[in-house]
């Protein structure tokens, strides 16, 4: 489990393909604290550490992950939002995040407004995922509050601190992002729309 509070940015230093899988090597300032088999969220995608060497570690993404997330579109030198799994007894500063991306979305609008930035995303509503006004959403692993919720579209407001310390500072129009919808909302949606 995660909280959606990004610890640091990592840099992709190598990508190798093995059959349908890809291995991502990431340089991070917390690599020396990691262990093999530990879970780390990369842009909200929970991946398992399979190798550690100096200040870099490697994770593997399988075909299912590549089909449902933006992980397959990453390139060498790209930055990724990183979060290690939460510890029992710590504060839950974001919301409960599983690290299981539901689908991707496209950034369709970016608007600066009096010290914050509004980002609007469009997603395929046929998957029956929903947002609600003032509900939680995870965008590329960042725990955020939904504003302007619509059937296949929503916005989030980013404060300068979040923009500077996550990959939001690199986000452009038409970029693809990972979405993890609120787990409670997913259960309610499935119960009301079987």
C-alpha cells in the first residue's frame, strides 16, 4: 500500500526488453535503503525491486502493466515519481493507494490561476471508473483531490510545491498519465454498475 505522497524523483538510466517484459533501471537518492523484493511505486505503478547496484536499482514491468500504464512509453533520462510502500504506524498523509493503475488519461488543459495550476484530464469512461467532486484520485502516483468531476473528465489543482517536487513540472498537453481511482469509489461503482 502507498499514500500517493511522492518521496523523490528518480531518473531512468537503462531500459532492456526481455520477451514481453521490460526491465527499468532507476537512479534514486533512496536506492541505498532498498532491498530486493521491495515494492516501489513508479508513476503510481507498484513494481518489485529485482536488482540493486550502487545508486541504481532495477524493476520489471510485465505485458499487463505495459498495456494498462504509461510505463512502456518511458525513455532513458525520463523522470519518474517514486514512493516506497507505507509503514504501519506512519501518518497517512495522502489516501490509500494500491499501486494498481486502473487506466491512463490524457492531459487536455493546463491553466495557471493565482498561484496554483489546474490540470484537466480526459479518460475512457467505458471502464466504469468514476471520479467525484472533492474525492481522491492518483495521477502518476500523486494523491490529489478531484475538482470539476465529469463523466470522462476531471481536473486537479496543483500547488507550487507539488509541481516542483513531482513530474507535474514536466507535464504537457496531450501527455499520457496513469490513473488509480479511489478504491472505495471503485467498489461502489462495481456494486451500482455490475
